[in-house]
């Protein structure tokens, strides 16, 4: 059996987000195992994110295509590039254009094709589900970032840890949970950047309630703003820290002004991963009010930072948070529910600390990078065994 593979990871964009962060951990694991890893990015990219992938040992191929590229041109051109690269493995990060990436790899006769899906099927219709199932037929295996994601697309879930190697190779889908690098998080928390110090000055004496998220509809930041406005008169000591950028920024800032809480909000925009973790370290309570969420990486990162998390009771978030033990769950879009839960935590510092400690323990024991790394090792060994005898 071949021990070291030439791996091509296909991904639509390299921006600052959960999918890219998990792909970075995938690269780290594969490089650690001695595989030759190349990232193929089709569309948009952030230079800083590209630099992070290179620092982990991957080479990066930036195609710089327009999103308007036609279906046929996308498949034919990508297939030609894959044939030229001649990888042993293509590992697709399944985001739009989804199935087209798999078809291109199949046409290029790649012997070993994997795909990872990062978002739930619940908001999507029959067409999206049909395409996923077609993709599963064309790949060796689809991995999902949570059991909730796997169940939402395939109707059942199967954790890699629970599988016998001789049986798992017959499966077309399974779950490998997302993970966090606890060492990197602790290092980021130990460094106080000038921006973190400035936020400390602005919010001195306040309870900081915050979030790290893309400012888009599905992330539910409007719910956080309305919840804070609801309780602001009774909790004037609250300060909101919002880290992230997105197409709803103007709307959300307008909403905060209309609700008369602008002075209680700090908007930091897009930050490096280290800066974002530093900001999580400043927060007393982290809010993840998503309308849907495949896994909830920002939640598990906050938990790894020892922070109590209040999150929506949806998809992967319900999977990683044990209600009242290592965090709290509220029905999505329940403004009053979020306000009441946040208020209770503001008033009880001991509970905040206890929940935060339990959250940290849960993250270490269930979602640490070494566990993820070994699952990736098993995935590649199990499925590669029959491909490269």
C-alpha cells in the first residue's frame, strides 16, 4: 500500500471562515503524515489566509476564476488542471459549486476522491439533496463535520470512532467532527495585541457580550442586537463586541442605532484568527445566535477559551453544547430567550466561571486537534488501502 499521497484539496475560496480554518487543520494533519499537499482555490482569496496555508506546508494554486464561469467550462478546465497535477487524492471542500468539483476529479480519473460537507441540509431543497447523493456515489466517501449535518443530508450518522475499519470502507458517508488547536488557542490568548488592549480600555468595568461571525443573515447577529436592546435598560453595564465582516454590516449597525445601543457596541470587522481568539478572550459571554449551523466552530473556539456560550438550539450547536452543563441553548430567533439567558449569566459571575471551565474541559476532551488528526489518518488509511495496493 502506498504510504504517502499527493493530495489536491479543492476549495472555492480562501477567506476568513470556519471552512477555511478546518481545511487548515486538515492540511496540518496531512503534512504531518508526510503527504504532499496542494490547495486549489477557484475563486476569491485573502492573502493573509493564503499565507497561513503556505506556513502549514501546503503549496497553493490560485485560479482566480470569476464566479460567472459556466458549468461546462468549470468542469473541463478543472479536470484538465487535475490531470496535469496528477494527484493520488482529491479532497473536495463541498461548497458551491459543489458537485462540479467531484465530477471534474472523476473525469480526471483520480483514484481516491473524498469530499467534506460543512453545512446542514435543513435549509436546502430536493435539488441540493439529490446533488449530494450523486456526489456520494462518485466519491470514495463523504465526511460531515457533525452528526447533525450527516443526518440532515443522509438520514443517519456514523462516527468514524465507532466504526470497525473492515466495515467502514463500504460506507459512503460518515462524521468526523471539526476540531480546535488548543495549543494555538492558548498561544493566541497569551499575546495581548494593541487592539485587544484598546478594547480592554474601552470596555473597562463592563460585562463584554460578544460574537465572532460573518455578518450575514444565517448567523443571526440581528437577534443578538435586539436581545441586548431588550435588556439594556436593566443591564446598562453591558458592552457588545462584534468581530467579523459581511453583507449585513450596514443593516446591523443601522439596527443598533435605531434601538439606541450604538454606544454600547464595538464593531471590529474582519480580523486575523489570532486577533479573533484574543477578542474571544476578552468576552465574558459569547453568543452564537445562528439560524442554522453545520458545526459551530466559533462556539467550540469560545468554549476552548473557557467562555460560557449561549447559542441557538440548531444543528451542530445542539450537538456540541450540553444545556446547562457547558453552555446554554435557546430557540433560534427567540430574542427574549437570549436576553433572559444573558441577563442571568451577567448576574451570576460564579456560574459564568463554572460553565466556562466545563466548556473548556469539554472542548479538550472531545474536539482537540490530536483527535481530529488521528481520525484523518484513519480515513486516509482505510479508504486508501484498497486504492493503492
